[in-house]
């Protein structure tokens, strides 16, 4: 043996010699000690004879004598172990089996090689996995019934051999200091039965389909289809699976490949065949000259180890090449057309073998083609939604694949914890909503471009609905679905009428595009029939105080073709000839779409995703109208074309419109991530969320309007004639008080409110006191009149069954106390109260605002003094001063503004409406967006994912003003005082009116 040769043949001879020696020992054991068959000694003679006895019976259910086992090798990981059963020795189930010849049963057996040291000498051991052996053949074949029974019993035989230690053999000893290389690569082509049909749970056929698809992308790169549409371009090695050239002084070659394929030698090793469609050699590097030598239909074979990627994640199945282990195999390679008698051709072949193996494997190692197979289970589910445009409809359960997070939970936390970041209004629109709008838009007669389109005589197609997936950095992947059509190929990059029509069907081509916002005046399709027919344009198009801003797909610039997510139903990627023809067809299709179809869509305004009306800040705008707006794609993750399929359901990017009202500037250009803004409760579908900041809705609108209610329902004491006692006092509304009418009457949040709601309180208390005293006079009198107004508004933090109820109530109490020296203290009182609720309720048709209770005041008399007259007098004071009807119209109308279409954001088709009102943790008002006019399927679970928000805190304490509260001008409000004049017959030590004011 020589140290520089492959020692595989010597190792095989050495291993089989061990098996032969062990078999001979087993036979000798039986010949010299036949009684050993009766004891528990079967492990000593198992290689020669095997029996299985039925319990309690003397006759065996299996009996067989074996010849010498033979070991052959498939590769460096698997071997074939063959057993020969002598033809006259086989008994099955007590029946003698007549065989025409010895029966040979072959098993595929995996093995590993280990090394150990014995007496400072390294010893190699080969350990065979007999317990997981796979049957390859039985020859001559027995009947099916006999084969089934025999193989079942032989499984026990293999386990016996393992227990007996026959699974371990010594490897070929190494002599001297030079270790001999041993490689069991097959010299001849393995038989069909020796190739594995699957590795790592994937069929070889599926792997080759995947490799064909990868090669197809490489061919597209070589054809220029991955860079001509505005992408950043792939590295030069991206085309190496389709084309490869190596130019050097003295000898050059260039290759056009067909799709590669593999055959699996074992679970760890494959034979990679690089199928060369055409190869050209040139000694001067000038391939255009006549010195080129051309060959076709070559095949270059490599044996390569493969390894599974354990870190690919739960949803991704990936197997990769280990190109560092690649070995060129000349025996499995084919070099058609080479004349080995020709010196020049032999020189070409020798140079190719030496150079290509080294250079090309280096390129493959550095490229993305080291992956043998990759499959993301989530992509199949997502692709189904892209393929079926009818899935993009409201309420579709199949719109979002059930991809769970790492804890196995589906994240439906919703926008309860989302922060507004200082913006007055945020509108979050889901990508599902935009896809639903595309599907709806395709059915509109006015959007015929989305149904069929033709470009002169060069291109004609029927389309499925557009669909998209949002990416970070204001980008999106857009799928153009071509149901069927025909086109003419390009010549020199331009359409050619001389080309024949080429048919296509079932193509879905993906492009990555930017998202942009354009003012209406700068929108390319601003005057199109599509835009002029939208609800946004009908409402605001001619309003000079409003500028329409359109968020669009930018189909004019930086449009990049994305091969990974494109599918071509009628292209056979395993055939090089068909693919090369299809590449020209695909090149033409991408040209017609990007250069002509996309501009046509933009010119018609069909690239608009949503329109945002922005009012001039000094205009008389509606309450929640936006005066400044921006947008961006909002996501917790940096979502790109490479990782978007990894994003869990409920965490997909959304389009957020950020707005301010009342002329305030935007606080930032970007909304930092806090939580998901879109919930997915209704069968996984939601158009999105609209949120109005607490300061905008509660403080600027609701409490401001309530201040007007407080001003009309708060009664103040006014003295007309103090000498008449309480009969000289009248009541006046706050709104009509000379000194107070211009001051605010704001309600203040109470910290001691109960759970489930927030309570705002307004209270005003005034006390009038009259003392008339005369020394020793029995008619000395003290009279005190108290008027207390208390109004409440309660906002719920826990929403039940889609209803948000705002409770409003108020009460004015008028009390009188009279104390004379000659009589006991006497009291009388009267009151007026009112109570109503404004309810925002989600109905089947959308949001409905109703009122409950009454705005008509209710009067009540208490115990009276001086009979019924005094009580009636107090009640009359209240009736004369209190409004006949509580003025709630402005407040109710404010809330009713949430009914009907949303006016701050318009899609191209049906406008949105609001449903499922709720408050988030910060007290911001949330609504779920729904398609206006569509019936809503009511559910006990709220769409916004807020089964009951906890009471939120504001960080503010209730205000307790000083009785001398500064007014708007900075001066203290006066506290009225009066010194009564002296009347004849009276000697008054002091006469005065005293006010005590409590305002909370």
C-alpha cells in the first residue's frame, strides 16, 4: 500500500476479512459445540445461524443459515451490508420455504468512524448502525407475504448482531507516519436503489425543483432582469449559476448552464451535477473570433456534503452545501464531443478540469447559492392569499396566516397601550385594508385598467387584483397578477412588431416600490376620472380652504423587480431551453409593466392608497379637521423584502397618518413605536384604527362644550332688596352674570372616581346671609340662603359590547334657613336636577349616537317654612332662572360628528366609518375603521382588543380655587358686600350680606 493513494479498496478488503473471520468462528462454534444451540449462546454464532422459537413450542417460527456477509460502500457515510441465506435452510412460521437459489438480503447501513489509542497506538473503529438499517433488496424475490414476514424477523436478527458486537469493526491500520487517505466515493454510477429518494424530510425531486427556481433567478440576473428596473443590483456572482466565464492569458472559457440537479448518496452527501448547455474555449480570449471551440451537453459532477441549518427557526426548513468538502468526480462527469486524439482538445479539457474545479467552487462558496433547499411554511400561506384575490375582502379569515410568536401566542393586544407621541390624531391603516380596497376597486367599471389593459399591438393582459405588503422605510412589495394574455418580445430593448405573439398565464410578478405623499396639484393623476370620482374630491375638491394630500405607490421611480416572491405558472424551470425562451418573454413583460402599465395606472390615479384633506389653519374647519399631516410605515421591526414573511400576525407594518388640528405644527416627522395600532379580532381582519388625542377630544371639545352647559345650568344669587330677607334674593345664570359670564366654568377630573369610568365635576356654591339685630328685640332675625350647583360628566374606561356611554347630570339645590330669637330654626329647600346619556353604539350598519334620559329639568320641593308658600317661592325662583331645557344640542351634535363617513382619510373606493369606540390607557379616544355602508358582524369581543381598559391616571389633581380666584384679566373677582341703611323704628347694630363661594 502506498501512502499517496486512496486506501478505500484496501479498507473494504480488510473489513470484509474481519466479517469472514467472524463468520468462520461462528460456524466452528456450532460444529464443535452443537449443544450451544440449546442454551442462551446465540450471540456467539449469530453470523452463521439464527432461530426464533415460539414460546412453549419446540419448532422455530424462523430458522436460517447464513453465508459470509459482504460489505460494500456507497459513500463516506453509508454502506451496503448483504446477508446470504442458504437456499435449503429457511423456515418461516414453521413452514419450510423452497428457494431456487440462495437468498441475498441487502441493507443500507449508516456508519461513523472513531479513533482510539491502544498502547499509544491510534486505532480506528468503524461503527455501523444496524438497528436503523434500511432494506434495499431481496434476491431472488420471494412472494410478498413471505418477504413481509421474513423482513420482520430479520429486524430482530439485526438487533441480535448489534448486541453481539458485530456492528463494530476495526478500520484499516495506518502504517508509518503518513496517514493514508480513505474515501469511499463510488467509482461507478450507483444503482437506482442506492440513490435516496429524500433527505432531511424533503424529496430529492422537490429539492431539484427548488434548485431550478434558484437557477431561474440566476438566469434572470445574467439576462439583466434584476437590475434594469431600478434595483440596487445583485453581486456579480448572482448570475454564476446560469453563466460563468474565466478569462486569462493563453486560455479562456465561458459557460452557459442549464438547471443543476442533485442525487442523494446519503443523508449527508449528494452528487451535484452542473449541466452545461454550452461551453466555448478561446486561447486569445476573443470569443468573437473564429478560434473559438464550442461544445454542448457537458455534465460536471461533484460530491458535496450537506448540512441542515439548525438555527433557521421553527418555520424555516433549510439545508446547505458544505462546498469545502466538494470533490470533483470524473467518473460521473460527461464531456460530450471531446476528441481525445486531438491534442488541442485534450489541452482544453485538462485546463478546464484543473481551473474550473478550483475557480468555480470558490465563486459558489462566496455566493448565495450555498443553500441546497429552503422552505418557509409561512410563505405558502401568504402566497395563497396573494394568489386568491377574493381573499382580500372584509372579514376574511384567510387574510392573515396563523403565524404565532415564539411563545405560541397570537398577539392581539391591540392599540390599548399605543402612545400618540404628541399628535392630535392618528389614523392607522392596515395592509389588509388596502388589499381589500384594491379588490373592490377592480370591480368598478371606472377602474378598467385594473381588469384588462393593452399597449398597442405589443401587449394585452387580463389582470387579477393588485396586492401589497408594507415594508419599513416607506416601501412596499406590490404584486401584479396576470391571469392570461400575450405579448411581443423585445429587440434591442424595444418592442418589435416583427416578433410572434407569446402567450402567458398565471403570472404574479412582484415589485418593490416607494410610498410617497403628493399634494393634489402635484399628483400625476389629479385630474383623472378616478380621482374626480372619489368621495374625497366630491367633498373637498373645490374647497379652496382644503388641500388634498394623496399617499401613493410611486410607480414611476425606483421600481425593483423581486424574483423571490414572483411566480410563473406556465414556465417549466427544469428545462433550460424553455427557460431561456421564457426569459425573453419575462423581460418583455417587465418592460411593458414598468415602462407603460405603471405610468398608465399613475396617470389614472389608481396608485393612490389614501387621501388626506388638510385645512388651512385659519379656515373655519370642522372640529377634528387636520391642519397638518404626514405619514410613514409604522412597525416594531425593520421589515424588508428579505424578512417580511417572518413577521408574526398582528405585528405587520401599518400605514399611519399623523395629524394636527387648529393650526398646530407636527411635533415630529415620525411616530416612535410603542404598541400595535391595529387589532385583528374579527376573524383576523381590520381596516385599521382612528385615534383622537385626549386633549383634543376631552379637553378642547367635550369639556369646552360642557363649560357652556355649566354656564347655563349654574345659578348664582343676586340681591334685589335685602330688607325683604330671602324674598329680596333672585337667581341668575352664570352665563348672564355681569362679572362672571366671561369666565370659564370648566369641569375638573376627580381622582376618587370609581373604577370603570372617569368623573369630571363642576361645582359652584354661594351663601347669602342676612342678620337683622336690635338690642332686646324679639324679632331679631338671621336668614341664610344657599345655592349649590353640581354638574358631573362620566367617561367610561371599560366599554361593553361596543357601546361607549357618556353620562351627564346636574343638580341645583336652593336652601333657606331662618332663625329668630322667639322661635326654633326653620328650613326649607327646593332643587332642580337633570340627567342624560350620550351613547356611541356599534350597530350592524356602523356607529350610532343616541341620547338616553331627558334634557328637561325636574323640580322637587322639600319641607317648607310658612307653609307651602315659602317652598313654592323657592321653586319659583329656580323655575324663573333655570333653562326650560338643558342646552345639550351642541355637545350631542359634536359626538354625532363621529357618525357617517370618516372625513380625515379617504381610500379610493368606499370611505371608512367608525365603530367600536373605546378609550386607551391614556384616555385617547379610539375607533376601529370599517368600510362605510358595510354591515358589521357584532361580537362579544371588541375589535380593538380592549375588553375593559383600566382606569388611566392623568397626573393632575382636582383644582380647588381660592374664593378670590383671578379672572381672565388677572384682577381678583370682587366679593359683593352690602351695608343696609337704617330704617325708622329700627336700631341696627349691623346689617350686611355675606357670600361664601366654593368652586370646584
